[in-house]
């Protein structure tokens, strides 16, 4: 079973950047399409973006297109989320999971964007 550990969150001013990492244990990581999700206080967890197992295909929520980029390194069992031009509405706990949300959730990493 793959276990996921997110890191890289923090407090940043609007317009700033952060890079999140998701480290996965387990030898089957490279078989999964992976995604990032986020949950703001009082809101449901929502899709942010996803990347295919090969890294060749990506998909983005409209709210982050042109600002966020997902990538992966299968040799390191890691998925990355580069976040640029951050907005206060990006404030949330960010999680990674397989694109179908079928793996156990990690603890997430908090991203707070101040105005």
C-alpha cells in the first residue's frame, strides 16, 4: 500500500510562490496517475490538478491554470506542485493522492496566502 507525505507548505504573501512535495512509499507509485487536492476551512476537498503515471499528461482546475504546475519524478517516488502568483483564495490544506482518490490520505500541508 502506498503511503503519502506532503511537505513544503507555509505562509506567503499574495503574488508569491511555493513548491510542495509529496513523497510516496511503495514500489507501485509509478503506476498511479497522481493528483493534488486542497481543502479550505468550511469547504469540501477539491481537485487542483493531476498528472498521468508517465508524466506526459496533465489536467488542471480552471482556478489554477497558468499559475500552478504539477510534475513528478518516479525515480524519487515524488510528485511536486509549483504554485506561482498565489492568491488568498489559494489558502487551504493541500493533499496528494492518486487521481481517483483511492489511496489513504496523508496529513496534508498547510498553505496560507496573506493579502
